[in-house]
């Protein structure tokens, strides 16, 4: 079978999704398209592998070898079996999904559950609701997918991964903010991975993993350098059931089999433990939900895993709860992390004492301000906080600020960082030196004593400008900080009223 071009693959996948337009809301596309894509992929890969076994040793040999495949398709539950059905198609799909999930349990190794397909096809009620998904709609989508062979020879893992990422982005763009929770701009993740430099045989963890993009990009970093990546242990937790299933599909479709993805609330019930302590990892990447208000602050105040070592964040701002969870999840010897956060964590008044304790710990290595519009349907500013448990001697007691808000390209209503943007930021981080208008090293004690523990990047990195311009920038920064304080107080007042 000839290899499918990436453009053809993207086009037909989006065309299949558009069959649902008018039938369900755009935010619901992922609930149907991703499971079908995964089902078709594993069926075609199974056929390809089975045929190779037959060619090697005949049917009996193939039957035995098929039992050892990473993903097994039970008899009668293949894509082609479901394709023959013309009535109650949704029910037949659900039966196949359940059979495949049950035939592929997770395996236990080193105190963790690896892989497994339990629940990977996500919620199943929608498939059997004929008002929502009548037979002719499901049949039409199945026929769309049946036009192409999605085996490994026709569609290698890297191309499938690109197409999957394309769909994630398209769903986010088409559905608006309802899809934002599971998509992080890939170029931002590439920057984070380039800075953290994952190595073979290390462990990588994302406590709010969404669709798994950060984990995959970290492995891509190794693959692109020609380094061994299959020995990397991948861990993730995601509170949304469908999104966690999508993450597992995503990892499989990118050729990753050694992973542990758990559905659950990271703050309430962290999934990865080592006795009475949190399990620790070499690398942590995260884009936690920003400033959530509905979280169990009382439980965190008396956290049995000791994650409130900096103090308990305010109810309306859970950001520092996630930060403390991440810091507690870093390996004491080699741990390093990159966290994508809103700028408010750098200066909000109600978190001053937490920031001061954090600075005194001397594990915060760098704060990077990135450009606007790097998130679907949002023009918000964001920053990346970089931590290292064992900072190099020459960086101890210091903190590097990088103002990279101009390192962004906007084209066709999409914003992204180009390779030269990423290279410039990474070089500034590695050199760890002052560059006029771009980066500035500040001593921790000065941040605490002279700047009231505020980490606002523009307080430290200031472009060359006249006195009047500098004065304007200073006042603008102060105004922005006061506005954040005002909104916090209004939130508090509104809640109490």
C-alpha cells in the first residue's frame, strides 16, 4: 500500500470530522473522531503485523505470534467486522470497543501500571443515542476512514502523530475555549523540551497532561537527535476522563508503549506515589489550569503528602498548589522542570509570602516571558518558570529573567515560535548572562529586599530607552499589578456578598 502524504491524511481526517457538523457541537467532535481513528489504526496495524507473521511462518505461526502483539484485536471485533453492520451500528461499535479494551489490560512493572486499553475509547453512551448519532452518520464516517490504509508502512508513527496533533489543534480552533484545556502550542513545548534536555532512561512526568502533547514532544526531542527514547518512562495524570483517554491514544499513535496515564485530580488524589511520599521524576513539564477557584483548599492546607511547604494558596488562585505539587515531584538529585503559567503568579500580592519562601529555596533558575496569542482563542500573556533541584554553583543565589515577548511570528491567524526564536531563548538561558533589553540576572536577596519578592519580568529586563520612556514603563507595570490586585479584591468581595 502506497504511503499516504501528510496533507492527504490531514484533509481526510478533517473531512470525516465535518460529517458531524450540525449533528453535534464542535466541542464534541473529539469524542467520536479520535476513537474511530484509533480503532482504524490498530486494526490496520494488526493486519499488517499478522500478514508479516503469515509470510514468515504460516497461519498457525501467525496465530501464536499475534497473541504477543502490543495490541490484540479479538476475533470478530476488527474494523472490517463492524464495517459490515448496517443497523444499530453504534451499539456494534461499543461492543467492539469494550472487547478490545478487555483484551488489552495494563501490565504492572516497577510499581506502576504500563499501557493498557481500559477505557481508552472514552465515553460510550453517545454512540448508542440514535437521535444524536443515527446509523447513517456513523456509517458515513466509517466509510470515510475505510478509504485509506492506516498501517505503519502506509502511515508511519511520526506522520500519524503530526495528523493527530493537527486534529487536536483544529478541534481547539473550531470549538473555541471549550477545547483549550487539552491543547498547548507545540512550539512552546518544543522550547521547554529544548531547555530541559531529556536524556535516555530518564523519567518524564506531566501532572496535568491533557492530550499528552508535552510528553510526546519530550520524546520527539530525543528521537530527532537520534538518541534512544524507548527506555524513557512516561507518566501523566489528567482530571478529564475523555482527555486522558485521548492522551493514551496519542501516545500509542506516536509509537509510545511504555507509559502510565491515570485519570484523576492531581491536587486531590495524586496518582504516582512511593510509599507515603510522592514519586519523583527527572523531568516535569506542565501547563496547569490557570487560577482555578474550585479546588479543595482545606485539604491542601493539611496535605498528607506535605505539598504545602511554601504555604496554602488563596482559594481563588490554585496556581501555587500546582507549583508545589510539581516541586515535590522532582528528583532530589537530577530533578528539573518547566511550568507554563499566567503572569499573575509573578507579582500577585496575596501570594507574596509564598514567593518569598520559593525564592529563598534557591531552586527557581529562570523566568521567561513569552509572546501573546500563543494559545488558541486567547491573547493572554504567559510565562515559563524553570526550576532545578541542584542549580550549578555559579547560578546559586541568582535568578535569570528573559523577556521573549517579541519572539513570536503570527501568520494566517496563528501565532508560533520559529526555530530562530527558540534558539535565541535557549542560548540566553544557557549562557546565563545579561543581554540589554532581553535578559537580566538578579540576586535573590535583591529580589526579596528591593522588589518585595515580585518576579515581574519588566521590573528587571528593561529595553534601552529614554528617561521618560522608562518612567512610563515603570508606571505601566505598577498599573498592571494594581489592576490584578483590584480584580482579586473584587472577586473576594463578590464571593462574600
